[in-house]
C-alpha cells in the first residue's frame, strides 16, 4: 500500500504492538497506573487527609486508554466500492484497536445537498458513539452510495458537525478521533463554494484543534477513480488541515486490510507523545467531603520510555458525617489512562464557625436584656 507521499508500506499493523513498533516505541507495555491504587482513612468533620498520588505512564503503546473513533464516510455516487471495504474492515479494526484500551465507535455520512439541491442532506449522524461495535457495524453496513452532483462534497462541514454536535456523544476522558473516508475534495467557502455552514479549511482546522480531535483522513480514489480527497490540498501537512495544528495522518487505501493498518497506526501515533499530565475526579464530586487536586504537570513527554509523575497531595476535607468515596483519574492531554478509588469516613458534626458563635452570643445577650427589662418593669409598678 502507498501512503499519501507515495511510499510503499509492506507491513500490516493489526495491533497496538504493531503500532508501537512502527513508531519506534517499545513493543511490550505495562498498563499506565495511579498509586496508591486504593486508600481509606477516617477524619472528623472539618478535618483533612492528605493523599500523595504518583502516576506512571508506561513505555510503548497504551493498553488502558479510552478513545472514541467516529467514522465519517462520503456516501455520494462514486463511493460504493470504498464503502464495501470500510464495512469489511470494521470488525478487524475494532478488534485491533481494543489492544489500546476501551474503544467506542460511531458512524456518520456526508453528501452535497447545499450544492446540488437533490441530495437529502449535507451531513447525517447514523450512529452516536457507542461501546457496542455491532451497532456501528450495522450502521456502516446500511450505508449506500448515491447522489453528489459536482466533484466536491461537504467533507469539511461533516468534520465540523461531528465535532460540535452534542448528539455525537463524545465521552469525557476519551481521546477524540475522526476517520474521514472520501474520494473527492470538500466544498469550502473561500475556495470551492458553496460550503454548508460557510466552513473553510481554516475554520475546520480551528474547530478540530480546539476540541482536541485527531484526524485520520483515508483517500479512496485509488479504488473509485475519482479526483481524490486531497486533490485540492485540503487535508495534507503542507497546506491542509494537518498543517494547521490538527494531529493525525493522510493515507490512500485500496482494501480493508489497508484501512485497519492505517487506523491502528494513526491511533498509536496519537498516543505516542503528550504534554499535559493531570489528575481529575471521575464520576463527579463526592458528598460528605471536598477534594482539592494538585495542578497539572506540563512538559514534552514520549512513550519511548516510562515516565513517573509525583503530583503531591490530594487534600480531602470532611464536610458532613458519612462515607465519602470518590475516583481519581490519571489523564494525559485530557485522555483518561488509569483510575484509583479512595474512601474517607467522616465522623462527628460540624463545629460552628466563629461568626456563628458571635451571632449566638449576641442572641443570648439580647434575650437576657429583654428579661431584665421585663423584671424591672414589674418591680417599678409594684412601687407605684
């Protein structure tokens, strides 16, 4: 198979280990971790417990990461053979991606209603992000090719829509990955109008980059004979999206095996480097206590070697009597890599704040003064 720059690739990457090898990373990897893996203690209301946290991000491809992969497929007239290959590739792709951790998938398609006026839509979500790959397989199997009119389609609008539409179902803590499959360039407001939503290459790049989306662009023109997804330089690393702060890759494919290889390699590359390592609460804030997390650790890191991050203390303060349980996650560039669970028993009852004591004293004094005035009035009347 040739990649977008014409280099022949002969190896098929069908696992996280294959992706690690292609990226020059250690092939074997232990799971990323956060320690202590569990912690429990007892504090009183108003008391504080400090829990020192240490995160380890292993060498090699991750095995416990979370990723959402959204397939966005051109379904205009020429794309029939390519859609067949995407459908054939999905099961093996999902299976291979599972080596990285927990992978969810979804499906959307795009046509060209804005330009030709006959297509039923410009963009359509067929299956929101789901952990049930059978639903994704069913949605891709139901795609049919038709319509399209002129050569450009609404691919840029589709990428923008999938990124920003809440119905897509992006999950918190998951790396966002969009796989666009097409054989023709995209309408853009500045170069190939009319573009749905007035999108341009620059606006699409800004949307993807600001939302942390990794782009995997798969050109199908070697199958369909159309002009090519990047025939106008909209997707490449020289003038296109990949030159504007969007991470990812652009490759050509001719069969289902190519699709699996391209996606697995690109997902592996998306995890290879990171710069922002942090802790976060997973599943929301707890009751009966407040949790204060240390700040992020910033730098330039790579999975070419294991990295250890000492975050310092997670401070837990008891607010109400009860059992306070919460989950802390280890994140790299916003992607959840590992979790651990803490449980703090809070005993006692709240001690009034100094201001509360002051108000109570003033209240007692007022009642005492009123009682004195009442007794004094009775005494004076008796003397009259």
